[in-house]
C-alpha cells in the first residue's frame, strides 16, 4: 500500500472508531469520510461496505481476545479464565454500539467480512469453556455457540439505556449460572458499565 493510501486507511479507521463509538454501528459513512478529511470514494475504496469497515475495527479487538484467551489458559484457574474472558468479550462487543446484531449474523454467514473474526473469537471462548467443564467448574449443557450468544445478549443489555445500569449485576448472575461451583462474581471497575 502506498504511503498516502496507508495514511488515509489509518485515518479512516481512527475516525471510524471514534464515530462508531459515539453514534453506533449505523453511523453515517459520509460523516466518517468527511471527518477523516477524505472523499466518500476514498472510504469505499478502502472499505467497500459498512461491514468491511466494522470488521476492520473489530478485528484488532477480536485478535486481542484470542490472544487473551491463550494467556488466561495458562495463567488462571479454569473458572477465573472463563469469567475474565467473558467480561472482556462483553466489553469489546459493547465498545461499538449496535455491533452485536452484526456479530450474531456474521457467525452464520460465511460470506460476511466479520465471519472469520467471529469464528476465531467463538473458538477461543469454546476452549476456555471446555477447560472449565473438564475441571468440573462449568455446566456441561452449554457449548461455544451458547457462550457466544450470551456475550451478544450481555453486550446488548449495555446498549439499552434502561438496562445499562444493571448490566454488571446481570453479568454476575449469568457468569454464576455458567459456573457449577461459583464464588460471587464481583462487579468490574473496567470493561462493562455499571
């Protein structure tokens, strides 16, 4: 990629991250291009669809979640690793309002620009869940698909103004339900809004 094209790409991603954080996944692409100081055609040259732009924004976060799952697998108890990773996932999914529906659709749509990232994230969570199940710390009647759905549901709660204040409390209830012998899941001061 030429230096000027790379600069435009990076600028578009930085601005898109701010705009989508402020306005949600349905933010105006025209506004993103304008705020990045490029034309709409330049935005479309780099990101031919809204989904491609969102995938580029989410890919970094999803890759970090995969790496985080690997780290937690070796550094934490199965129970703590699963809960910590689940909290991180909910926070990542909530970072860009309105992206939860896209994530849920993308997991089934192999043509989606978000598909590979979502599949990788689900696989990382499945590994942590399987590890907790093998240790007798998590219910055996749920799988990675269920866990992915719970991430979406918990992130969705944060998008609802009337429920957002209860999101952390509800996270604790859900995490406690997944675990077979849970100790109380404490509210987090980071990630999920309280």
